[in-house]
């Protein structure tokens, strides 16, 4: 990796390693390191869905985000809750 200039500062870039098979592993390690050393670590959350263990950084205003993705896990939870509530009404 090396530091390269951008329009508004500097960034890390991967150099001469596009054909390396282990590049994806190094990118994952780099991302994990960035996350663990970030100031937002206190807002790191695990998705609340029973069948999902994705991690995300909760940047919501009230710091109460539950799902890794509202379109996926959040909607599945809402649909399941709606089904269970409507099932109780009919019983
Ligand atoms: Zn999820």
C-alpha cells in the first residue's frame, strides 16, 4: 500500500498487487484494522436478526439502529412481526 493524493487530501491505495490471489484477504484485514481503530468503534453493532451476524457502524442520530440493512433484515423482521400479530388476532 501507499499513500496517494486525492482531490481533497490523501488516501491509501493498493499498488502492483491486482494479480495477487491473496489481495482480497489483505483488503479484509485492512478494513478490519480500520474499523477496530476508528473512533466509531463504540457504535459497532451486530445485526439483531436471528439469522444474521453482520456487523455495522450505527451512525443513526438516536443510536438505536438494529439491522444491518433495513431493506433486508429490517423488512423480514417487520413482516414476521406483522404475521405473528395477525395470527394472534384470528386465534
Ligand atoms: Zn442483518
